[in-house]
C-alpha cells in the first residue's frame, strides 16, 4: 500500500455491515461497526449509481483498497450522518492492484 495515500486517510468512518432484509423488506445491519480510516470529501459529482442511473454524489469517501464494503452497508461519517451509498468504485494502480475504494454517497 502506498504510504502517501495512507497518510491522506486522517478521518474515521464506521461501517455497519448489511445482515439481511427484515419482514418489511428493510435492511438490517450488524450491531457492531468496523472503524475504517478514510478521507471524506464533500464535492458534487455526477456518477452512475449501482442501478446504472445518472446521480449526483455530494460526498466521496476514500478508503483503503482492502476494506470490505457492500452498497447495502450503512456508513456513519465523522459528523454523525449516515448517507446513502450510491456506488463503490475501486481505484487500480499501474500493476493492476486495487489500492483504494471510493464510496459515492448522497
């Protein structure tokens, strides 16, 4: 992992893993979060969401490439908000390795 990239991850987000759907077809998440070093950047950006539709992401979160995250997971930002995950995109280095993941949220 590139130390320069890791030095940018000065904030922490909490990830609650998706567990299942409940009786009302709503998401349920784990009760204990995983704390992940991150870089949270608030910037409006047009992206393709997980359904392939054009959407506006108002916040992008950079995490280490080894971080396990699913679009159905719940993330809690440092300010206590929990935005909807629109898409997750891997960033690949010149050797074909995933060194980062960008989580696009609204």
